[in-house]
C-alpha cells in the first residue's frame, strides 16, 4: 500500500530534524519519491510503501 507523509517546519534545519526523526521511527519503509517545497515554510512530501 502506498502512503504519504507531509512534514513542514519554519526553518530548513527544523525540517531536516523532523525528516530524520520520521525516517528513524520508520526504518522499514521503502521511499518511492520525495517532493520539496519552499514558501512561507519548508515542506516535504514523502511517498513510501511499508515493507
């Protein structure tokens, strides 16, 4: 099953920290795609599958 996770933060460093935490907590996922967006906040959309 394909799933998505949207993560946002006010700073790039904060976004990096949140992405690292998500990936650490979900070590057994298979990331299919990542979309990055910068506007008033930094945001990323992670498309993944559970293994």
